[in-house]
């Protein structure tokens, strides 16, 4: 078992507290088998609210169960019950961990931020609930503070927790 940490960095203009918009957010990761090192060709989706049975385990469940197409080994990953998604608040594009996942037999090697995120206007506290990060940048206008807001240059990195 290994615990992996997902860290992101981004340029935030007049916003802070970037995080998924809901608890049932679909996380899209690229997965690699730790046995044969085969990388799945597509991003897979993991949702914190869905659980799946793990073969051979007594009532064992995980948020993601995967059988490698190359070596046929079954692997799994799960969010810890106590794990909290940490809003990204770093300034100047510094990297900050936002998520930890326990993995058995697999590693995540990529992250796709598609889906709805939310953030907060730094000066006004305005909540932006529909931040779509599937494009290279998200731009809007904060009417309370009369300032443009933007999230751009999002980068991600996996490391051992």
C-alpha cells in the first residue's frame, strides 16, 4: 500500500480557495500498474461517494477497483474517510497538496482537472461555483470588487505522502 499526494499549482488572479464544486466531484486520473508498469491509455474517473467491492477481501471496498489489461492484476484506490479536500490558496503559482489517496497495486501518474470547480473572490468573498478548468484558463468578472478574476496555468504533480 502506498499513499499518494496530489499537489497543484496555478496562477490565481483576484481569487482564492480553488477546490472542486461538490462532494461528488469526478476526479480524472491517469493510472499505472505497479506490477508491470502498464499505463492505462485513458483517464479514469473516481468519485468519493461511490464504493466498489474488492475481490478476495472480506467486505473490502474501495473508491476505484481496476484490473490491469496487461498483467490482469487487480488493484484499488480509496480516499481516506478522514481525508479532506484542501482548497488551493497558494500565491505566485506555488505548489500545494490538495488530496491524498491510498493505493494498492497502482499509482496515479496524471491528473485532468475537468469538471466544475469553485473559488472565492479574494477582495469581495464572492463565490464562483462554475469554474470550468477543462480549458487552459477560466476568466470572469467580480462585480462586487469591480475586478477581473482568473485561474490559469494549472499544473499537477503526484508524490508519495
